[in-house]
């Protein structure tokens, strides 16, 4: 954040600042809702709502050395310096935005868990529509004019197709896997055009994480009614480990992704789109696995829900048509 921006925000009245933070929180909720389903990227929503540049600037401005100011917060002057440094790095913005994202993730996680139990075929049909439409709207980013880019497309498609067909079911839901999944998924979450939830779905962690997140919040709210603390610990550990992986990815792997986009933009985007096409094997497999008989009514329901998922992506694309991904 520049000194001019900092002074402008400092001059805001209490009511104006409250409205600003409410707007940021709501934008975070929209981002979280997008990130929670495989198809639309939270980064795309950040672009639509006009906070993408501020988000990237805030993330890259975070300085771990701020912890060296902690010993001084015992004094009023030390607290003032610490608070000023946090504001300078736009940490309040990241916290409010993150709270909005977390709120939406918790809400959508419960809906996904319920849908997975009640109508799994329709849930994966919706995911199929989301992913397929995402690949279609990004088709202009694909370039097969050189051997290297053709190789990137083949590698992306093959990797996703193999993972979606075999490795997805066998990847364990262990803490190390979840740590890596968090690191990789967060990179996709902040990139316009590709969904972090899609990466989790490809890695076979999506349903496990949505169910665990829903269980965690249920147990957490259960404490208010005299629930057991033990019920919070197991799902809470999963959430914390995934969150640590996300933080690591945000400040490390994301730089590698950005480097690849800066140096090999076309090949990288071609790889990512091919990855999405190859991954369609997963929701298609799950749809067929959960439909016992293809009656006319069931067929129309599956096709209709898939079309609804595709429509959601196309609507977002319509409002971001002038954005250069």
C-alpha cells in the first residue's frame, strides 16, 4: 500500500470505514463461494469486484520480520508502531477478506456434504458442467503452435486423466497429503481462470475436506450448547494443517506459478486448460457410478444440472470478457 493510499484510508470516518470493511467482507464471501466449487476461480471474482490488484499487493507486501516488533507492544509507543506496520502491509484488509472467504467456505461445505449424501450424481454433474465450461471459456488461451506447447497440453491432459482415473481414489487423506494439497490449491485459488476446488477434486481431497470442514464448524458451534471439545480436535487438526499448507503455498509456491506465467505464459495456460479437460474423467466417472438406471427423468436431471453448472461459468465469463487473464 502506498503512503497516499494509507493516508486516504486513515482519513475515512468510522461509518465510511465500516462500510468499506463490510464491502470487503462481502467480496470475500463471493470469492469463498467461488473457491468452494470446482469451476469458478476466486481470483476471477476478485477481478470482477475490483480488489485483485490490492489482494496481490497485500500478499506480496507481507513481511515476516514484523514479528520483531512484538516485544515492544508492552508500551504504548510499541503498540502504535506495530499497528502502523500492520496497516501499512494492509493486514486488516487481508483479515476481513479472509473472514468473508472462510464464512462462505463453511456455508458451501455444508451444502456440498448434504448434496453428496443425497444426490451424488447430480452434484458431480454440476461439477462436470462447471469444469467443462471453464475449459471452453479459456480456449483462447490455448496455443498448440510449437512442439513445447503441444507437449504442455499432452502433459496436462495425461496427468489429469491418470489422476482422475486411478490415483484420485488411492491418495490418502493423511496430514502430509493435506498439507501439500493446501499449498497447491491456494495457488489456483488466487489465479483468475482456474479453481482451487478443482485442484482438490483432482487430488481426491475435495469431498473429504468439505465434509471435514462441515463437521468442524458443527462441532465448534456445538460447544456453545455444551458439546464435547474432543469432537472439535480431529476435524480441527485437518483444517489447521490444510490452512498451514495454504499459507505456505501463498507465500512460496504461488511465486513459482507467477514466474511460470511471466516466463512461459502461453505454455502454462495451455497446460492448465488441458489439465481441466483431462480431469473431466473424474466427475463423469462419478456420475455413471451413482446412476443405477438411466431413465428419461434421471437423464434430463443430470443434463439439466450439468447445463446449470456450465451456465454459472458462462455468466461469470460474460462479465469478465474484457479482462486479460
